[in-house]
C-alpha cells in the first residue's frame, strides 16, 4: 500500500505548531519559525489569537485579535529589524496578571464588606 502525498494547503498561511519557544507558520511552500524572544508580544497571547493569522498580501501578515502587523521578511531576518527584537510583551495581557487583579479586587470587596 502506498501513501498518497498530501495535497496543497487551502490556506495561504497557517500556524502549524506552537511551543514554549515560539510557533511555526506555513506560508505558501515554506515554514518559518516565529521565536518569542524576537517577537515577544506573542508570548502571552492565546493560541487562538496566534492561530488567527491573515495574509493580506504575499509579504505581509496580520493578527487581528492582537492588532499585530509583520512583514514576512522580519520573520525571516529578525536581525535586520532591531526595534522588533527590543519590544516587550504586554503584562496586562498575561493570564497571571489578570488573575492577580481579580484576586486583589475580590480581597478589596471582602474587606469593604467586613467593615
């Protein structure tokens, strides 16, 4: 029995894997790795937000839930884009930050209720 080669991707861009170090994008016929150390605003993003990527043009990617625009070349050669690599992730988007704020609010309400 012979295996049949997979068909062409129906999506022009697709996230194929996510790890603790970054994620892989399949664009056309090539796969690129997006490292969180080079693109830190993705580090605290949900997998859902990361996988909702669009390819408005052959050399431009857009993540609508994160409002992030990237040139494909910046992923291929992050060293050419030093401002990208110095960006910091938004701690307000962190699940631990949101949980911490919710606990603090809850404690404040219970203190107020106790008088």
